[in-house]
C-alpha cells in the first residue's frame, strides 16, 4: 500500500503528485525535495526514511520517481512497481524527461489512477492499458457495448497480458537470444570468474490465443528425454547446457517448469521478455586478451596486447573496443596496431583500440610505448585490468533454441504456418583481463 | 499537444482568469482551464477557491474532462465538504452509466473523497457496484470498500459490505477474488503451508522462485524460510530446499540496483539465519566497479558474513582492492572488513595483519586510521601474537585525527606499555591537548596512563599525577571525573588491588559483534521482502500508531479462499472490519499471520493475554502449526490411567510413618542447582537462571533474574507454552521494584498443573516467554520429572502386584544407574523424600530388591523394581520400570539417577 507517488525534475520541482492515503501530507513532497534531491550527494540508499515516512526512489535520466509510505510495505513490490511505471510511461510517450512528463501530465494522472488504485498495484500490462487509456483521452464515447465489456474483461481477465480477438494476416514470431558475457581473467589466462546473463526476448504477431512451447538445450530436459542410442544421447548431452537459474515472464506456467522443466505459455502480443537466465558453467569466451606489460626503468612502459577471437570463422564480431589503462603520470604514448585504430586518451588515462569487425579464429596485436613523467608518488601503479567491448552473433552460454511450437484449440492456423525467426546476439558485459 | 505550458503560468490574477475560463461556454476552453488548475495543484498552489467552478464542469460527457474534475475533487473535497455534496448526484448518475469504465471510474473516485457527509450517500451506489455484472467494476468496488473502511470502519460493518466482500472472494473472476497475478501471489496457496506441514505444499511455492517479479520471488523465499524452521536438518528435503533457494537469490543480484539493494538487505538476514544456503556463492557478492555505493556497502557486509577458511584468500584479495577505491565510506568499510576477517577466520589472521600493514604504508589518512582501529580489535582477539607491528603503528601517531583512531592507538600504547620504550613520551604528547580531545580519547588516555604507571611506576609518577588532576579537577565531564577518582583512590589505597583491577586479563572479543539479535532476526525473517527487512527493524519501530498492530490481528485469511470464514472467528479486540483490505500485499498478510504475536505490546496482567503469548512461544518452538491449526501435536500424554483408585487411602498410615522417618528431608524433594536458562547475550542483557522445586505438594519455579544491561528493566511478565504436564504459573511474575543494572532478584513462581496440555519433545520440555520493558524473550528448559511426583504416590501392596502383572511386559524398561554406592535403606529414604515410595523389600541371592511406586500429577502410576547389590564393587543399581505410558520411563529413570546421586 503505497501512500503516494511523486515525480520531480532534477531541481526538485514537483511534476506529478498523487496522494492515496491520508497519512501522507503535502509536507512529504517537500521533505524528499529537501533531504534527498537538494542534498546533491550520491544516493546512499534507495530507501530513505524521513520523519517516519519512507521514500522509495529511483532516477531515470534526471527525473526522480518517489513512492511514499508510512506502512511496512513490500519493498520489492514497490520498486517493481516503479520500474513498471517507467516502462508504461516509456511505452506511451517515449523517453522519460521533464518535457514529456509535463506534456502528458493529465494522462499520467489517469494512468496512476488505473495502475495504483488506493496504493495497490493493479494490472499494468501496457498492451492491455492501451486498449482503454490513450493519449487522446478515453475513446469510450465511440465504443460499442461489446468493445467496452471486452476491455473490462480483458483488464480483469485470467490472462491479463493478452486481449482476445487479435488477428494477423501473417503469423510471425521473432526470438532474440541476447547474452552478456562477463569475465575476469588473470594475466596468466586463468578464469577468475565468468558468467553469462542471458535474456530471451520474443516478438509475437500471432492471431487468437496461441499456446506456445519453448524448448532449449537445457541439460535437465535432454537428460530426461534421454531416448535413442547411447551414442546419440551422449552427443546431445555434450551439446546441452546447465543453466544456473532462470526466471520467467508472468505468462509462463511456473508449476509446469518446476515439475517438467517445460516452458509453456500464452504470449502477450508484441514484444516481451520471455526469460532470463544465468550461466556460469562451460562458457565459451569469444575473446582472449593476452597482455604483456614491461616497465623499463621508471620512465617507460612497454605494453603489448594480443587479442584472439574464439568463435566460428564464418561469424563476424563488431564494435570491438579494447581499453588499456595507462599510469597517471603518462606523458605520451606511441601506438602501433595491426588492425583498427588506436589512440591514447589522456583524460581517461587509457589507450583505446577500436576494431570495426573481426572474424572468428583470428588474432590481432597492439604494441605501445608509454613515456612516464618522473614522480615522487610512492604508491605503485595499481595496474587496473584491460577491459573489452564487443558484439557478435553468438551465444557464449551455448544456449540453443531447439523449438518454439505454436498450437491451440481454436486457432485457424498450424505451427507450420507460423514464420519464425531466431537470432543470437552476444555482447560483452564486464569483460576484463588483469595485467 | 504540449501540456507543459500549463506549468508556466504564474502571473497575478490567475485565479480570477481561470474562473472566467472555467465558466466559458466553449468545451475546449473549459478543458484547458481545468488542466491549468490541475497543473497549479500539482505544483502546490492553492486553487481551492475555484471549487464550485470546477465542480460545475463535472457534468460532461467528455471523459477526459471528467477525470480531471475528479482528480481535483479528490484533492479539495476535504477542504470544502459542503460544496463537495454538489458532486454526489453526478457520482450516483455515473454509477449507472452503461459504460463499465465510467461506472468503475465513479466508484473509484467516490472512495477517494474522504468527507464523512458524502460517504453516507455513497453506500447505495457502492452496493450496486459490488454486484455489478462487469468484473472490472466489481474489482474496483472491492477496493473502494477498503477505502471506505479506512474512513469509517463502523459504516462498512453496519452496511454489511463485509459479507458482500466475502461473496466476492469466491468470485469466478480471478482478478476480483485474488490480487493481480504479477503483483500478488494468490493468497490461498501462500497460506496453505502454514496449515499443514506438508512438503507437497512447498512444491507449490517453489515454482514461484522462477518468477520474473522479484517481489514474488522474495515472498516465496520467506515462506520457504519459515517452512525450514519446522524441518529437521537431517531430512533430505531440507537439503533440497537449501539447494533450491540459492539460485533465485543470486539471480536477484542481476536486477536493477534498487532491487539489488532490497535483495541484499534480505540476503544479509538469510545468511545470518541459514549461512549454509549461500556458502558457496561468495563470488557473486564481489563488488563491481559500476555498482552504486549502497550496493557495494551491502555486498561487503555479506562477504564478511560468508567468509570462511575455504574462501578467505579470495576475499582478502578482493578487500585489498576495495581499500584503494575512491569512496571514503566504502574504503573504510573494506579496511574494517579485513580486520573482521582476521577475527573470524583464525588461520587468516596473519595475512590480514600483513595486508593491514601494507595499507598503513599507503599513508592515506583515513585508511591508516581505520586500520589502526581494527588492529586494536585483532590484539584483543589474539593477545601476544602480533605485537611486533606496534612499532609501525607508532610511526603514524601524528597523522591520527579521528577520535576513534586516537583512542585505539592510545589503548594499544597503554596495553603494551612495557614493550614500548617511549610509551611515556607518546602518552605525554597526547596529554598536552587533553581538554580538546573527545571524551572517548580522554577516557582512554586516562586508563592508558594508569596502566603505564602500574607497569613502570618509577618513571611515570609525575605523568599519572598530571592526568589524574586533569581528569578530576579540570574536567566537567562526570564520567571522566568518576573514573579519575576511582583510579586515584585505588592507587592511593591499595596499589596491588589497583593492579589486579586495571591490568586484569580481558575477555577475548567475540567473532561477530554485529550479528542481529536472534529474536529480532527471527521476527525479521517473517518480514522478508518488506520494508522491515530493508531497515532491519521491526515494523513497530517505523510504522506509526496502532495501525500496524491492528493489522497483526487480522484473522487468518487462510480459510478465505473458500469464503467460509465468519467474522465471529476474529480474535476479540481486532476490528473485524480489517478484512476489507482486499488486495493487501501478500507479504504483509503472511507476515502478519506468522508474526501474530511477536510484536504487540502486552498490556495488563500477562494472564489476560495468554492466548497471544502462547502463540509466540509456539512459533519459536518450531510448532508453527499449533499456532495456526493446533491439531498435530496435541495429544494428551496418556489416555489410560491405571489403578488410581483406592491406593491413596490404604497408604495413608504408612505415609504418616514414612514422613516422620525421613526427618532430615522433610522439607521436600531434591532440588537441582540453578542453571542458566537464558543467557544475557540472547536477551538484551537479561539473564535468567533457575531451577524447579517441589515442597509439601506445591511445585514452584525458582528464578533468578539478573540485569546485565545498562538500562533499568521493568514490567516483567512470564508465560508458558502448553506442555506435556500442563504446568502453568498460578500467579503473575512479581518483580516489585524495577531491576537496575547489575542487580539480581530471586523469585519463586508457584506453578500448577491445571494448564492446557500439549505433548512436547522431549516430554519434559518447557517453553517459556519472558517479557520486560525491552522486549519479549523465549527460552526452553527441561524440568526434572520428580517435581511431578505427588505425595500420595504409595500404592497398596496387593494393588502393586496386580498392576505389575497387568502391565504388559513390553512396557517394561530396564536401566542401570552406575556409581551409586548407597545401600537399600539409604536409597529408599532418599527416594522417599522425592515421593518415590518403597512398598516392599526383599533380599534375593544377596541382592536387595526394592519395589516402589510413584504417581505423576496427571495420575499416571509408575511401578519400579530397584535391585541393589551391596557388595558390588561397580556400585551399579539396576532399575526396572513398568508403566502404562512407557514414554515417561526414560524421564523417571533420569529422576532416579539425579535423586540417588545427589
């Protein structure tokens, strides 16, 4: 039970103020402004208690959103709500900025009334909300009775995330497997820690109420199915992966996943995040960074870095960027690289080496000579790790989409008629090698 | 369309202009004007003067305009109650609009107009809406009942809205009957685990651990944590649950930073309660460079909690990195963490100390100071081990400007004065600015110089004189003055005693000084996911007034999924009207249910609130289900009570004789020495020790309460959980005067055996709750069974024989009591004083056979055969016990053993 919700600009001026409960007064609006926004410090806690009133706050660009309460509310829920609120606003009018909020303030009040009645979160699925809250005011005047009741049953329905009667001429779906690879490697090439956080994002343009079933190369399922010859089984086991943990969109039947590990659902219309996963085992690292740093006396530093790409030669990684830190007392750097461009960026104390594209199983090298100013700083240079950014059409966790079946009792199309697209995108998270 | 212009009008005469626009004939102009009004309202300007004009715009078929007017109404109705009545008609009309969205809008807004006069008019439309054909309207109306209840609970009850609501709970539409799925786990399943201790229910909760909504995940974690409380750790299932909990908790750490923070605060509680869940997951708590500071600080805390011998090398490497970061707070905490690792993991102490020394070499001021503070603690934990580093510490003496660091350094110098050649000079240097130092430093300096004097009396007499006079004559601080005088007097009267006092060996400091106190921890576990778990404080500490308490007494909604619950089942004192909170956060409800009794202040005599307190004890005793259902454990100890007829009368005479024969022991049965039942550490300074006695037929619990805290304790009360032998206090706990610090009071609490029965494991387990002005504390103790042996426990001879034969042989239990050098007479009289009566004695083949009987307060007879071999060098006595309730035999044997051996 949130007591109120306020939106401020970076100066602390109130843009939206909606109070749900009597225990929250106007002074709460000011309290937050004075104690948090005007404090102009780094936020030390996203939950602030001022005079027995708790403020849950998040910041989007320079806009503050604060949910206020005097009760022992479910903290995780309040934050989930605030994020959702941002998503909904973004879905309606784009970026969350002072201007957009001022331009849409009437609409935001309308929205707040609908998704947080008396401080209790209600259905906030954008797809459904859009059927009856529009930026042009409510369409209701022109709706027929059937349409109206369709909307209300939709809002309250068992499947709150999808409306009935969706029709497409071409039934199509897109699956994106988006992964971010995180690595910390020792100079000797030993993996200190590595994990992949993956998301499966689905865009569905399907008619009716389709039942979907998603299959991936999850070790547990494959071992469960364990049919066929021993040879086949061992082969498929080799290609399967052990996911540490996954979470699912609310449309997925969790009990079924728990018992059978099958992922079945009726998808929302349009784009949504079907699943998130976390993997730490058997990760294929798309790049290896081999650093070589040599201090020549105390005025010179020789750096040589080799990067090796480790994926199929037919694939191309893009937007490769290697950031090599330099000591604080660097006076100048001379760089030679085989591929791409490299330059020393004094303000960031680093050399940045950019390569537009690089195919798999290749290697490239950069060498640099760093001139150092004499210094009497006794503290030794801490040698921060070399970090790397990239993007490529691969899944480092080895996750593979095995199938996405679409079926349903009342559909007038079959699984074969659906056009399906699968795409893998691997990006770097924090990808660092110590030197 | 750019509405932002509405925010910019600040000119004078604005209100007047707006008034004109509001009364304009043109619809567009009207709408514009209302928007301007709302914008002004948002910014905090008072536009209440426009009330009648805005309300006039309400009658419109433009829904957007209507919504704006409603918004205005919600804000200002309270300030203009009379005018607000003007709006009632429109609401009533809107509630009958053919469009369900408008009906819902009207009923939703109605509830937000918090004016008493209006509320009465709203009942009729609300009633209609609760029975609306449209589920959306019904849902909105249900929330409205909650709003109305908030304004006028009595009205809600009088109007019978509760019953209507109950019908809604069985509504066919899930949104109406539950809460919205992504936000709230449906209630029925959440409560199910509490009713039955059944793993299959748990299997319904575990899938929720994979929900994308972290609020749902945390609620599931909470249920499972509570559930594990009831499981034995040996069960395979317990291990399975442990394994299931770790991955979702780790996953929460990849959420947005604010949620990560909530998750980390909760994980902090979870690792304190069950460290085994995350013991292999240390790496995920390593700090990332782009984590917000609040996430970094929390991670650091958890890292220390999980630090163990297995992972200490990694942890130390990380901590060393952190100590070079930018954020001062974070760096300090990292340095402190290194010290805490040293104290926690003994094997790592040496490495930690050398890491700290490295950090001191950096000469970064705050790092040095923090390092010195923790090194002091390391000295306290491992005395005489790392003192070689003192020289390095002394080099940094001049750079210390924070009181805590100065005090720590002075403590070190004083404590190791004999090893520091120039200790006197060092301390003297501090003395110059004595009056500018903070109290902490002054006190430490005083003590350190006295220590120094006691160690090197010849050279430091002048110094000690100086500090004593500074502390006693020139200081306004009473603490300092008192300490100064005490030292002065000690030194002048008895230097030997002074040495013993001041240089006494100090207790080692404990491993973890910052653990949350166990009862609070248990309470907070019940609040996982909520604000309480973020603050690490019970809700009563930050929720105002009685509302939180009222919430706690919500009748268990467990049954509500079937809607069979009647308001009469609500506990007395709780307004039944609390029910209309139709969509409560599931966490709260569950938390309330589990916590039913931990929080509310116990007012009045404790007996009056017995039901409340019982529940609390149950909760901790692991019998959660008895709190809610109470059906599992309740089984009276024995149903068959043998042969309790006739015997007492026949034995009356011999009783008399026996009584007189045992002159010395007339006073009563054996009394065990007092044992500490509740250590002060677990009860915020209250220490309870005690024993049980039985004297001339009455049982009492002799308690000794010691206040080891620094504050006065008052308002004591005691309560027992139900137990196997119905023990209950017959009078309230009488502590006549407040218990001041370090005071001890002895109390004899008379007990009766007429309380309610619940079989405990072990049988003689007694769970007790003691309350004082600080908190409620729980402990359990085992009482010796012989306090239950009644005075008329002597059975007639014939009856004894008949009963002995009658009780089946499988009920016979054999025991041996070793090292008991008593002869038959001595044993017999000893036992007699504890109401174990010898009925007959025989001598068979050189062995003395004693046939004895005893009766428990609940009427159970126990028959015994005691075989004593006088010449036996091992002094072993054999005991056979026969009883219709064989489960007591073990405890009777223990009673025999204690009585015979003491």
